[in-house]
């Protein structure tokens, strides 16, 4: 497929920013300034950015616990993002939720439940709104290979397909649910795609480390969903580079396999090599982009460190609308 230069630059910028932000999160966690866990999304940037490159204004997003940078990519300002992570009043949820409650409704982010899979129904509910308002938007539901086996996910798929609601189910198959390999919890090789036939949904299975392959496969499904045909499902195959959470020693998996993915299936390095070869970017351009983004993040983190923390008396604020 032929791409306009502006499109390639935008995809690359979002891919690089996702990587740099996910890396930064591990660094500030190690400094001890983040209350709660960080579940790094390093290794999964290509699938998120490839899928999100099909988004348009008015769409809804149900993200998970990784990569958190997805919230920034769809519009959350950095100060609100880092403020929330550090439990500060400048955060998008006034520091009440931290790592699991990033995202803002004005960006289309419909929130997150720590009880994985239960919020599949929220994504379907958002699609019902779109349907009632007769818009050509869609609701993206991102979920993991482990979450793919949860009951509420299947109930959500069933309802979305019976009512022909505009949902794109995005199964992020990073091969593990904490320490459980996907092959242990699923009798079929594709825990998302292989089960979607039961709901009459079209599917694609794609290499999640190839950002343009993800984009192309997703765009076909998104066209189908936006046209009012009902839901579809894409499953992205990838590998979680770091532990389930920061501090996980990963004793349950082979470090050589991890190393292989990190060196041979690095979505950012692979895409940058292509863009350099095609003359779309230069080494100087890439270096400046990295430097500027890193500086912007450091400034936002410094603001968050200085910002007032949430106090015990604030705990009942924002519970009811
Ligand atoms: C209902 C429920 N059960 C268990 C957990 C604990 N838990 C948190 S993350 C996780 C693994 C999820 O695996 P997967 O869906 O593959 O997502 P990944 O972490 O790989 O991105 C589990 C079991 C939870 N949060 N919610
Ligand atoms: Mg997983």
C-alpha cells in the first residue's frame, strides 16, 4: 500500500512517543514516585498505534492496564496524565485513581475497571450510544489474551453481534496473563479470533509488531464496522518485553525468547529502519524528536512532583455525578 508522507510521520511519532512514555514510566516507578503498579506496555506499541491510526473524532476507547501511553495518544494532556499517575490533584481524576484511572471522557476514553473483562459491557454500551445517535463512530475495546477467556467479554460479544453494534474488539495477545501462558488457558491458538466465529464476527490475526500491517488489517475491519454491519475483531500477536508489573522477575519464562523479541521484533526499530531507507526521515530528525519528547515528559513529571497531593478529606469527591 502507498502512504502519504504526513501519515507515515504521524504513525511514527505516535509509535515513538508510546515507546518513550512506557520506558519513562518504568524509570519513574524505579525512583519510587509512583504509588501503585506500572504494567509496562513495551513490546506492544505497534499494535496499539496501528489500531489507533484508524480512529476518528467521536470514537470511544476502552483501554486496559497497558500501555498507559494510549491515553496520551488519544488526547490526554501530559500534566493530567503524570499528575494522575503520581496521585496529585492535577490528575485527570484528581489523583484518586492513579495508574488504573487514566483517561478522560472528552477524549472518548470510557474508563477502566480493575476487574478485568467486566468493562467489556461498558464498551458495548458506548457503541449503543453511537448506534442510537446514528453516528458512524465506533467503540474500541482493547483486552488481553487472558481476559479473552472471561465470561463478561463473551456476553459483551454476544450482545454486540446480535444488536449489530459498532464495536471493534482488539485482542492484545502478548502471550501471557501474569505468569500463565496463553496456550495454557486457551484450547485454540487465537483466544480472540478463533472464538469470534461463534458470534459471526469477521476477524484478522496480525503481527502486532508491524505497525503498518496492524493498520491495514484494522482499517478493513473498521470500514466494515463503521458501515453499520456490526462488530469485528482483530487479534494482535506480540510479546510483553517486561514483567507483568515492574519488579516481576519473570521466572516463568525463557529470557532468551524475551531477548529475541526485543532485538528482532522491535516495532519502533523496524519501522524507523524502513522510514530511513525510504528517505522519509533522517537520523537527525529522529534524534530531535526523541530529545524534545523526553524533555516535555521530564517537565510534566517535575510539575506533577510539585503539585499538591490528594488528601484524605478529598476521598468522597467525584464519587457521584
Ligand atoms: C477479574 C480479574 N481477575 C484477575 C485479575 C488480576 N489480574 C490483573 S492483570 C491480569 C492478567 C491479565 O492478562 P491479559 O488479559 O493477558 O492482559 P496482560 O496483562 O497480558 O496485558 C490478572 C489475572 C483482575 N485484575 N481481574
Ligand atoms: Mg496477556
